[in-house]
């Protein structure tokens, strides 16, 4: 035998792809395929590789497996098959390495990162197990004989579960394998059964040092004269055979008909071999190995005989006492001689090479199993097709078969993945508990917040009972089940009213224009309803009516008051605020609104405040357009963007620019309300403000107050605001008087009025009563129950008990920021506080040479809430009239509504900026 005749181990994929040219002497002879698989421990010499060395009588694999590690093999932890072909012996060895081997297991552990989750690590290991099963199925489909190698002398019962899983998988993929090899040049039986024969499985165990026996091998139980017929090793082999056969017969891995089994075991031949323990004397072991090698060299020099005759020659030479390499193989005291590993294997290989086959069926009517001894070329064709289908696909023709084979791997989970099966059973039992925890104490319809709270409680209950790798998957199912329960008729409408109350209906759709509500639809078609009702007054305040809690700004600030106008104040004189006038039949809302930053929005509001200063006492003779900022001595820096002019005239001209610098658009409208952050040139489709005239100035009687419904007793009186009107003849003498708001310009608060008895200081008694004008002002608040009152300060309510009207002057309310909300004086029995909202401003303008300018600015929230104002600012109220400015019921920005304050929010952030009213002397008509 030449050294070149024994090829080096290569990957089975490389072997199948290589065009191996056989010698003509062996080309037509049959080929026996022997597969080796199993487990190995952390011993120095790999057990399976050392078996190949023993069977081939050559040093093919390294003793310690170091070379593979140094070559970078540690990066590959997947299963792989190595092939070793001996042409002379007509045997092809297939060696399977997988995670069952200690070295492969170590590589797999190194490939896992430290942060890998439990579920991901489990999927990684189960992926390697599935890969191992596919490689095993491949070997059971192409081999005649299989060697199961185990590192100790105890049978691993987990193989029973593994073989049952392989048998189930084989039955699933058998039609697919038939389709893959249907064109191969093999017999019909091979194509039908997808294997050359039912493979015979042999077991090789490694005996450890604890079971070593004495040198004489006698174990007669105290009577050395009566030795046992069999050595202890052979008796162990027989015991293992009986145990294995019983286990496999009980689990029906082995049946009477061998053609239906995954593998067979011989009925009258040994199928278990126990390798004796390694000698503890290393020097003796090396000498024995050297002696054995010398004997092999002498045999090589003799005439070489191949095939079965060579086996017979080896068998005879192995029985010579001087050539024994295995301990205990001599005949001692009548004991039968133990055979070597090669003799043990070769008695089965001989049945294959002589084409006798395996007749392993048992029972009354045993059916003969098929058997075929292929040539190397035929075997390569079949093995290549199976390799493409089961292990590594490189051809597009059979890619569909590969996908179908991979889909059948689910059958392995019930056999091999006990952890997942336990985890799934445990998690499935926890699902009803989680569902019960979610549904406990639930209303019929509920919001997203309630859903999330109940879901968190359900997940807590689930986590207390669920375990294992399926935890995350079933936790997602808890999410889905709870969401389905919520969305299936239990979801509450998430829309909030403008007063921050939820709609009480379940999830529904809004009716389209002209469409009627329909409760029978799924989802139903309904209007929003929070079941909140309040009482409000009309624009002028003379009629009260109940109203529903509004959900859109038009219903809150326009529709309700339009409905009451038909019954009350529709015929009153009014000042209309400009609104959008469309020039096209289908106008669109403006989409390119300036999205200002919060700082910009608040800055613009501050600029509005400074642009229109607010002491509201700017009754200044002479130049009627002079602002109060200059009359109070403020610097030009306080005028914001309008204070960078060179002189007073420039500042006066720039002080009142129109908020709409260009012609309002007739194509796009503002979808909301006017505020300081809105783009210029856009108007809303409706105005949220109203300015009506109740009648002439004399229609208000300061002794009886406002005669309107809903006012608390004594709180319907307006506050007086006395202003001095100077005639043109007195202007020259008054130029030298200060304009800083002293009593020489107008009466100070709580001082006696000019012309009244007992007045001291001020303008003196010599002036006529015609030089004074009295304006009445009243900030009206209204709560949700329709109770109304006039406020004489940020924290004070007008209370007039006797005749004479209100005594407090209006300068206090005009010179401060009035709150938009104040606590209602009539609180209910509940713990929740009731607030009254600023809804109207009453102004009585006398018939005098006086211009009263109205400029309301409301900030309905903390910064960066913008400042709201009507569509037209700086309105000059005509003289001789009782005017009513109705404020918006709700405020809305492009970011959403400005809700009323909660109980824990400070009310000083919700305010009407001072400077709402200014009075100046009107120029008299020319003579």
C-alpha cells in the first residue's frame, strides 16, 4: 500500500465537488460508507479522531487537535462532516463534528457575546441542534454502517429522543428527498427508501479508569479456580447491548421490520464495543505503541492482500500473542478472547463488501430489507444531491426543495426543545391570569391611560408566573390580546372638550355635513358629548341659556351665540370684526403657518404689550395720538421694535401699525383664532369676539346697575372712571402741567371728584363741571352655573348694599392685569373648585369730546402661550353708548386648546393684559 492511496481528511462538500479519479482496479468495485458521530469530553486525545487512526492503521489526525485551533478553526462552531476515503479497503469514513464535541462547544461559547439575551442564546443553541440533526439525517441516508461514539461506559438515554426526532423528520422530508434523487442512477428501492440500505448502528464506549480490573482478569467472587467464561469488558458489552435494545424497543425506535426503522442493530452479532481504559503508565504505553508500530512495519513488508482476504490475514495476525495491542485479548484460564475495534467493525463491513447485506428483521414473518452496494461514482451523485438539499444548497434548481425541508424542521421542537415546550406551557397558563388582571375593575369604556395602567398590572401578574425562553413572545401576546379587548367595543373616545373633559361615547366617527347620527353603525356615527352642561349668557348678557360642553372652537365661540342672537340681541347695533371673505368656492386652510418657537411666541406677545402700553388713563390734552408710554416718562427702549426711531413723531407714527400689513387673503383662511403667533394677512372664517351696543349712555343707571339675569345681589354695578376734558382756551395754560399721571391731569384713585363738595387739592373748585367726563367700566365674570358679578380688582367683587352705586374707581382694574379666571364666590358642596371666567367688558362712553380706544389682549395660559386679540385692534368706541365686549369662551392655538386651569395651577398665569382701554381728548369740530 502506498502512502498516497490513503487520502487526507477533507470536507465532504469538497469531496463531492472534487473530480476524484479512481484507480481502474477499484473503479467497478462496491463502496462501503462508514459514518462516525457522537460525543467527546475534554480528554487530551479526541476519541472519534483516534478511532479513525486505529481503523486506518495510520496517523491521520493529530493526537491533541492543536493544529486545527491554530489554523483559525475556532471561528467555526457549526456542524461539519469530514471525509476520509481508503480506496484499497473500499471504505469511505464520514466523521461528524458538532456541538456535542467539547472543542466545538467551546468555540460556540466563545462566539456568544456577553450581552446576548437569554432568548437569543437559546435560539442560537437550538439552531445548532437543528443543524446537527440535518447532518445526522444526511449520514443516516448515505451510510451503510454508523458508529456512535460515547466518552464513557454509560448509555446516554437522550439518544432515544434524538433518534425519534430524526425518524419523525425523515418521514416528513422523505417525499422531498425522493424528488431530489429521482434522476440518480441507482435502483428503485434506493429511490423509494432514499438510502442504500437500513443502516446498522454500532456503539463504541470508552471505559474510564474506575472499572479497570486486575491483570489476571479473573473475577470469580472469591473462587479463583472457577474463572468466568467472559471477561468483565465483554460482560459489560453484553449488558449494554441488552439495555440499549430494550430502550429502543420500548420507544419503538426499533421494530420488527427493519425497513421501517431509522437504523437497525444485528440480532446475532455484537453491536457494542467498549474501548479499554488508557494505561496509567505512560512509559509502558509508549513502549507498547512502539512495539505495535514495528509489527505493522513488518507486515507492510510482506505481500499485500486487499479486500476481505486482507481482513482475514489481519484477523489471524491479531490473534498471535506477541502482536497483542489491546489488554485482555489473550486466552487466560478458558476465557474467550476479546476482539479489537477493527475486528469488531470489520465483521459488519465484510457483510457490506460481500453484498450479503443486513438481515436484521425479527418476528414471525420477517420482511427482507433492500440493500445496494454502489460504486464510488454512483454514491457521489446521490450524496451530492442530498448534500444540496439537507446541508448546503448552491443550486437554484432545488432551492424550493430546500425551503420546504427547512419548513419541516418544526417537527424537531417537540422532541428536542424541552425547555421551550416547558416555557410555552408555563406561559400559556399565565395568559388567563394576565387577562383576568387586565379586566378587573374595568368600566365598559375607558381611555388609553386606563388601558396602559391595566396592561401594566396584567404584565406584572404575567411576569410572576411565566418563565423560560417563551416569556417575551407571550408577553407580546398579552399586549395584543389586551389591545384587541380594548379596541373591540371598549375603547372610549379620546377626544377632549375645550374644557378638558373626555367624550363619554365609545370610539365613534363624526357625522359628515348633512349626515345623521347612526348608533347602529360600527363604529357608530355620533357627535362628541362629555355630558357636561353649563349656563352662559348671550353676547349682550340679557338672556341666559344652557349649553353643551363644546369640542370645537366654532361651537364654543360662535354657534352658541349665533343661536341666542335670533332670540335676543340680533337687532342691536354692533361693530363687526373682519373675517375671511372667500373668492373661490372651496377655500383651504392655511398650511404654511409660521411655527414659532416658544420664545418667539412669548416675545411677540411682550412686544404687543409694549407696543400698546396699558395704563388706560392716557387722557392727554393737545396731541391726541400721544401714547401713555411717553406720558409716563418711559424710554424709547421700552417700546420694543417700535422704539428705534429718531424722534417722537416717528415713534408716534410707528406705534400703531396694522397687524395685517397686506390685504387679507381671499383664498386661504386662518384655521383657528387670532393671536400674536399667527402669520399676517390671514383671517379666520368667524370671529370669536363680539362687540355690541346695548343702548345710549343714559340706558345705564349707576344707582340700579345692570338689570340683567344671573348677577349676584349688589354685584351688577359698573365702576366709574372720571376723566378731565380741557377746552382749547385752557390748553396754553396747561402745557406746563406735568403729563406723568398726577392729579393735575386726572383725578387720582379714591380722591374726591372735581366739583364735588369737600374736594381738596386737584384742579380746584373754580373749574366748571362741563370739563369732566365720566366713563363706566365693568369686568364681568360668569361661572358654569350662570352666576355673574362685576370685579373691582384682581381679588375683589363689587358689592353695593345701598343706593349710590359703586364707589371704587375703575383705575385699579384698568392699571393691572386682570385675571382671566377667579374662584367663584358660590362654591358647590364638592371638593372640586369652581372658577368664574372673564366673559364680558361693559363700557359706558359718555356723549363728550372723548375717544375711548379698546384694545383687548388675553393670555390664557403660562408662557409660551401666545396673546390673543380680536381681528381688529385699537377700536375707537363711538360716544354716547353702552358697549359690551364679549370675550371668547375658549382659546385655541395651532398646537391645541388652552385648557382652563387645574386646581394646582396658579391663576396669575391666566390674565387680561392691562391697557385694554385708553381715553384721549377728541379734537372739537371746526367752528
